[in-house]
């Protein structure tokens, strides 16, 4: 059972990511704060007796459900369903070399030093904007898998889909981000 | 997928994972600098959630204690509480058995009473002449008096 301090520490560690994840989905800071608060309360009321190790997965699921509830309440279900079911192909653009692009971006980031502070902030803003532009399912899979550091099975559980779908979404998200960042000039 | 791409696949997977983690690290870095008011609202939300969890935890043992006290409330009835409790639990069963015995007894009494009434009516009634033609009745008449 998680103690008050453990629960508080967990929420402190998760709250900013939760807020950003939700903001990407609903595009509204106030709504995102309400949803995160709602998710925190649901976690505290119903799952505070669970072991600490289970809380990230449970909280991820609650947050996703709370976000969906918000969409339902806002009566934009149609838009949400369209966004949440976008299994669109990422486009088999044969002339885009993902490996070369990733290698280039990798080299670019590795070479950044403290002197590149302004450039760094611009890069972070660019990343933020491009993540926000990802299709919802791709973004959810990417953030849960790499930002929340859930494994593929846990990500699938939170998203309510198969492990294979998670891998596909993640791969497409990486592809789209690499392409977009390269196009915006994040090059060696 | 051509053979060259297949050969480079492990590199690609590793690079994809490293790229994704760097993007995630960038997101963490950026979200660490959220506006003050948002940070404050998140802090308030967190504190409310922790307070709610505390209330829930406190409420559960209190409810359990209340239930326990209620179940032990019969202890005050006498010197031997377990005996009283057992008696109280057996009492409805005893009443049920007694009731069944009583019903059975009344039913038997009613049957006896009905049979007696039929016998009395037969004995009190006039003997029909046809009875003397009945071999069984004649045999009955020839029996010695007890």
C-alpha cells in the first residue's frame, strides 16, 4: 500500500507529464488541469491502497479515461473518435531515408553544448510543437512508451489495443517526428 | 525491404529508440519549466488527492471497527455472551420445530374427531333391511360378545 508520502511523490513526478499529455490531447490548459486533477482524485479514492509499482500504469489508464470523458462531455465525440482511431498510414515515402535522418539528428544532438542554450530552447520548442502535431494515437503510444517509460505491453493495456498496434504507432511517430525535425532544420 | 536495409535494421531500431528517448528527454526538460500558475494548480490538485486518499484510508478501518462493534453488541446481554449468542441463533429453529409439532398434533386430533363423528353417525342411524342380506354383517352378528 502506498503511503501518503509515496503517493505524493508519485503524483509530483507524474503531474507535469500528465498535464502535457492531456494538453496535447485537448489543446486547452484549463481543461487539461481539470482532467489531471480529476484523474488524481480518482486514483487517490480508488487505488491508494495499491502497491506503488502499480500506480504509474493505473494512473495512465485513469488519465486516458478522464480525457475521453472530457471529450464526451464536450460533445465532440465525433472529432475524438476520428482522432483516436486514426490508423492512417504514415505514407510510404520511399525517398525519405529514416536511418540517415536519425543518424544526422543523433549527431546534431550529441554535438550540442551549454553554449547552444538558445538553440537548445528552440529545439525543445520545435520538439514540443511537432509532438503536438502527431496524430492522437501515435502521440499517446509514443508518450506512454518513451516518456512515461511503460513497456509495450503496459502501453497496450493503457491504450486498450494490441502490442503490435503500439509498436506500429510508435514507429510511425518516430518516423513522423524525425522527418518533421529534419525538415525544420535540426541537422548536423 | 532490401538486404542492405535488413542488415542495417538493428542499427535503425537502436537509433529509433535513442531518438525517441531524446525527444522524451526534451519534453521533460521543457515541461519542467511550466508557468508558475500551472505548477501551483498541479500542486493543489496533488495535495487534494493525497488528502482524499488519507480520508479514504481512515474511513475504511473506522467502518470495519463499527461493523465489529455492532456484531459484538450482544455481548452486553449476560455473563455468558457466547451462550446467549448461540441461544439467540438456535431460538428461531426451536420455535419452528415446536410449531411443526403443534400443527401435526392438531391435524391428528382433527382426523380422530372426524372419524369419531362418522362412526357415531353410523351407529346412531337406523339399520337398513338390506344389511341382513350381507354375509359379512351376518357373520358379525354371529360373533360372540367380547
